[in-house]
């Protein structure tokens, strides 16, 4: 394997402003005691889905996305609850918060789903993230994969109110809170621009722009995602910049176990570290019971 990172350019967008960059699909490795057999993982998943009270909803969402319904989440999305989460995560002036509450499906729209052509989806059932229940759905193409975690707010009619794309590390409510904060408009404009730069493979430009962000914004997964993706897509694994991004990953994504396992695995794949890749793969398997990771 080359010491240069492989560019994960298949952007899988599911956001209002921007979404997540789906990395290349898992590569085949020799069996190891650290990775359980495929049959064991598959049986574990089937057992969990069989007793999952949210299984039907999860399957319905996955089928809708697979059928090209880019609004599959909207009928189940609680905009009012989402707005409260946005307000709680942002430093929004009182009048703006009141405006959002008065029209929750207006400026704080959940957005449509955008995925690369040929994307496929699989329901993985209810999972725990940051101590709260989420529905997990795997999205993949023949060369790329990612995971969506959609938060359950416990209501029967409108059960969803936030989501997390695993590769990105951030919640949609966090992105909206930053985007609507008047004091963060300049920083958000730079983060928005990074998405366009990634389409152009302008990784040096993304890294330079990231350096100009305030330190507290650099430490947010919303901004850091673009930085680590740019570094891993352009830097040799032995460079000082690569080491910096990998070390900061552990700090910025602390507590976000799915994103940490995802990027630890990407690091291991780039460096050709089979044992570390297997450990990270094992972490993802423990979190998601996704046997497909064993077959690609």
C-alpha cells in the first residue's frame, strides 16, 4: 500500500449546508482472532433486529433511500424538537431563537438526502450514541461506505429529530447551531467553502483555511472533519501534518466512538497496519454488527 492517503472523494451528502465524505470500501484482510466470524456477526445482528421495536421504521427509511426517495426522513422528522436541539447547541440571540420556534420547518429545515448514484442502504437497527438511542443505516457503493445515525426522540408520530453521519463526527444540530450563530458567520462561510474545495481536490486550500479558523472552531468536529479528510487525502503517512491530524482526531472525536473507530480504521488502511485495522474493524463490528465489513 502506498504511504499516501487514498482520497475519499465520494461525497455522500445528507445535510442542509454540507454532509459527509464517504471513504473507500473496506479492503480484504486475512482472518484474525480479533474479528469474529461473519456468521457470528450476522446472527448477532438478526437477533437484535428481531427484538428491536424500531426495526420496521428503520427498514422503511432504508427502503425509501434505496428507492431514491430523498425525502424519506421528512415524514417522521420533528422539526420543533430539532430546533430546540439547535438552540441548545448554538449561541443564538433571543429574537432568532423565537423566530426558529415560530417557524421550525423554515430556516432550520432538515434538508433532503443526497447520495452518490448507485448507493445502497441496510438497516442496522437501534444503537446508542452519546447516551441516546439512534437508528443506524449503512450506506455504501461498490467502492465507498458510511453510516447514518438518526436520533429517536421517543415520540410516536414524529420519532426523529437529529442525525449524525459517522465519517463526519458531528450532529446536524451542531452544524445548524454554528451556521445560525451571528458571531460564527465568517467561520461557517469558510467551512461551507471547504466542501466546494474538496470537490476540486484543493486539499492544500482546505488545510490553509482550517488554520485560519478560531481555535475553538478548529476543535469542533464540523471543521475538523474537512481538515483530517484533506490531510489523509494528500499527505504521506509519515509527515508531520499527518501525525498532527491523527493525534488531534483522538482529542476532537473523544466520546464519539463510531467516528473514532471509522477514522482509526482509515489511518490503519493508509499505513498498511493490519493489526490496527483489525482492531478498528472490531470496534465498528461491536458498535454496528455489520458483517459486510468482513466481506469487502
